[in-house]
């Protein structure tokens, strides 16, 4: 049994096709209405356990989570998808000015399909991917981030992860954080 975590969905399940399809039918929890993001980022574990053994593609539920999460954040203008190691999975991959892509249904469907078929693997530690998202996030005032971590396991020590995330996402003077992180 593994824990599939992603975008407000947390369920303990085996990675069978039937269970993954049930996870995909679960509601995606949107960021609270008081904090509507202008940018959405996905940090995706692309390790072997996230892949279909028959096709070596990421499980289809990953693409559905990306589409559903984008749909749940109608105020978002741009998004990106990186693997847990911080490599950009959205085309054209890591070139200047290519980190963020405009949100529209055709683009979202295309990028979800590209992500599913990407053959690069990552470790299951999402911190390098989150570091990359915070590093690439626009600095201007009014930019709010929603970060969705999609993965099935993390076997490391969690306290250093929480400390690093707190460093990356400190509260402002009013106690608000720049990013909302769903996992």
C-alpha cells in the first residue's frame, strides 16, 4: 500500500488502475476563496512508482489532477509543471522565459499529456522542485501562488522538509504566506 498525495487528495491506496480511477473521481480542494492565486505550480514525483508498469508513462490520474486543479483556480493566469528534482516538464523545457505557461483549456490538456509521457524520472523528495518554483516565481506585488505536490511516497525525514518550506514561504507582516501548498 502506498499513499497517493495530490492537490488536496490524500488517500491510502494500492496503485491499481481501479483504485487510481477512484482517486481521480475525488474532489480537488481549491485554495480558499480569500487567497486566489495568479500562478499555479505543480511539483510531480516522476519516480518509477508513479508510472504504469506496462507503459512506463505516469499514471493517468496525474493528468486529471493537473486539469482539475487548474479548473479549481479560475483566477490563475499562468502555471508550470516541474518534477520533484526541479526540471521543467512543460515544453519547451527550461529555456529562458519558458517557466510559466498561459492557462487555457487547450494548453492545459496539451501540457497534461506531455507530462504523462515524459520519460525522465525523479526522486520522491519534492523539496528541490518547490525550491525551483519559489526561485522562478514572479516577485511583483499581488502575485499569489498555489503549489500542488503530486506524489505517492516520501521516505525521508519530514521535519527538515517543513523547515525548508517555511524558509521558502515565510509569512508577511500580516501573517499571510505567499503560497498555498496542497499535497
